[in-house]
């Protein structure tokens, strides 16, 4: 059975879609997948053993995205089933243009006119559950109890020594980011026991350098700064090899959950009930209840960033200690 899957754009969202993909594999035993997604999501998920083809969606770069979407769809041809985890118009159009009869997307003004199955899915549950419910639209005996953990098929790195990973970045915006100097303070508390890896994307090199400078000032030398130096596959492998992970709400946080890495997650303006780590047995969430949170803004609209500023290094260090014991 040929199934076309349009993946979410963001790394974390793509990883949170993996239990839904595993459910498709379970309920459609002879399934073979074609993935379409952003560069990031394809690099993370293309290693799935049932993935026959993985295509980076570059239609946005075309002079006419509509025409590029049509051409891509006609090249792909019809599938037995097609599903999109994105809610954009062009995703609905892509599914429609393939000529696939059974097409699935979350209900929207465009999907309900273009596609065959468009269930209403409330955004009041964890995103993993939302994706799973969407994937199981055409399955009558599905139960939420079937949903498994996050799953990546990239081999984790085997470090010689216990390793503490630090991820101070968050692609969505500055409001989600705790402070570099506080990450460094926490890392210092555990530098005797763990080697330290600083993670970060190409746009987070400066922030990672700030952590590095703070570690130097505190006399810490057993660290490696990988910010801007890894591709997606290497990022996942390195995170998967960590013994502990300290992170903001971000894509790497979900990668850590996929490898069951003990993790302390720091939340501020985002909806932790929807995007916290999924089924990680050793996971601690640090956040403060505030009237203005979750605001879901990229930058603090009130200018004080109190949801993150009020979280101290000692609080996070204590959470790490509870996981480390």
C-alpha cells in the first residue's frame, strides 16, 4: 500500500509526528511511505525503514508555487492514501493534484473542499495525540492507548564518557529562550561528572559562544561547542548519545525524547500541555505559572520576559540533580 505523507515543517513537530507514522505502519501492514517535507523534517525522518522516497518540498522557491505544486503532484501520481500533517493550502492542493482518492487533512476552509477526509481535531491535547488521531481517521478500532513513544531511526553516537548536552536555542523566537549564562552555571555544577556539549543551529552560534565564554570564565574546559557545525542527522545522533540534556522548548528537546535521554525542559511562553516531551520516562519540566503565560508570542509582548527570567539556575540544577540521582 502506497501512502504519501506530508510532514510538518519544524524539526520538533516532525519528530512528534513519528508515533502517528508508526501507527500507519501498524494498521496498514504492507505500507510503503513517500515523505514530502522541509529539508529539516526530511533529514530527520528519511531513515524510516518503510520510506521508499523522501522529497524536500521546494515549491515555495518557484516563481509560481501553484504551478510547481501541480507539477510535483503529477510527477508523484496517485497513492492508495495521502495525508498531510500541515494545514497550509498548498499541502491540500498537493494531495488533490496527485489524483489520490483517499486524502486526509485536519479540517480547514480549504481542506474540506479539496480532500475526502477532513476531521475536526481540537488543539486541546498533546500534539502527538492530534497527529495520531489524524493519521487514524480511516481506522475504526483506534485507541489513544496504542500511541507509542517518539521514534527516530538515526543511530545515536556512543560517547566515551557520560555527556551533558545543552541546547539554549529555540528557532521559534527569543521568548522561548532561557539565558546563556544560566545554562553555563548549571553545566558547571555537573562538569566534574559529565563532559559538556553545546548544541545550536547556524543562527545560534553567537548564543552558544556566550555559553562557551561563561564556561571558560568559570574554569570549565571539558566542553565541545557544536553550534552551527552539525547537520540534522549529526545533531540527532549526538543528542541521542547524551546521558543528560538541558533544553528550552525546541526541536532538539523532542529529539532527546525520541532517544529517551533524561531531560530537563525549560518552558516559558508556550503551551507545555501540547508540546512537552512525549513518553520520556526521565523528563523534568521547569516552568512558572504566570497570568501572561502561555502567550505563544515570538518575543515577550510585555517586554519583561518574566516567564523565563524568574527561572533560576539553582531551580534547573535541582531538576537535573533529581534526574541524575
